[in-house]
C-alpha cells in the first residue's frame, strides 16, 4: 500500500493571511526530506509507514516554531523540519527501548501455551511426597490404589486396617495437602 | 430496604472456589482424587518404564505374589496408563466377585 503523503494528512491547519507562506514553505520542506524520513523509519523502526506519524508531529512543531519568527526560506524550513523529525524519531526509539515486542498477536498460537515441563514438575512433586517412605508403606499405598478398602490391604499384608493406615499416615497427609483434601473429622 | 451484595475478596474468594473436601476413614476421596491426578498429570502413551501387563494382572489378582521390584517401585503412581489398566483389572475383579457371590459354585 503506498504511503499517504504527510501533506495530505496535515494541512488542516488554517493559517492567517500573513502566515500563508508557512504552508508553501513547509510543502517544499516536506518534499525535500520525505524520502530520507521514510528511510529513517524503515531502518530505525523496521516500518516505513511510521514516517507519516513521525512527520505529522514534526510538522506540528515546525509550524509552531515558524509562526513565532519572521518568514524563512524552504532550505531553513527543511532543516527545521528535519530536526523535529529526528527529535521525534529519537523519542520513539527511547520509548521502544522500555518495551520488548515479540511479534504480533496474530503470530501467537491459537492454543494456550503449555509448559512443556509440566509432566516433569508433577513427577517431581510425587517423588518428593513419597521420597524416603519405607517399602512396606509404598506397597500398601500401591495396594490401596488398586483396591477399594484398607481392610483388603491389611488382609493382604497380614495386619490390621488401623495399623497399616497409621503407617501410611505421613505419606497420606502429604498427598492430602497436595490434593487439597481435609482428613476425616478434622 | 436495600441489601448490598458483597463480593468475596482475598482468602474468602479463594476459599469459595476451593471448598475443603472431607474424606471418610477409608480415604476414598483421597485415592479417587489421586487416581484422577495421575490420569491427568502422568500420561505415558509410549509405556516407558511400565511393568509387564502380566505383572499388573498378577498384582490385581494375587497381590501377595508381587513385590515392589516387580512393579518397578512406585511407577504406577507416575503412569496414567498403568493406573488405567489397574482400574480396569479392579473393575473386572469386582464384577467377577459379585457374580461369584450371586451364583456360588455348587459343591
């Protein structure tokens, strides 16, 4: 898409008859520096279209400055406009340094980003919970995991349900805490 | 009279969204949740490090004959596939038990 000329964007300013020279002088100044302004926007921001926005700010500042003084020639107006353009480009560069843009939202995947280490994290959790538990407790927990009642586990291990549950208590407490479950009656 | 609705904030809001669940003496809720947790968090479609299916079946049918080493220690707690297989075996075993109870073998 061709870039709009800033002269099409910015000449809504109404000048009094004694300042109409500003309009003509600035038109010439814009034409003089426009190509360089586009190059600057492309090389410094990677986006040539930004030249229009930056130029609009520069034009506004140049108009205000020219209104204050006596009439000047197009060369001087070009220098002035060029300076304001560079000033605005510098301000934007500084502002951009505070932010890091990583592509646009269109480039983001449609699925929510998932932590590839999530399964590893979970494994670490359970490993930590059951770390150091005695073999009989491990086996009891596995049996309870495969069976519906502690009484069945106790029967298999040749002990009482209360006894095996007490021995598994520490591990159970940690798992409860991890899963957000309150113990019976507490 | 106007009754103002106060939105819960801070701890109250958290408590509202995470109700404390009370378990029974059999720890049914704990093991149900643990089962769901394993099924969600430990997918292992390639069956890496799984014990032999025969070992799982033996563990379900005659657990006294199976040791921790046969089960590869706590692998089942870190494997959705083994947990699923164990759930199926348990279901089958309970079904068989129920059938046995309703139709006892003729002496």
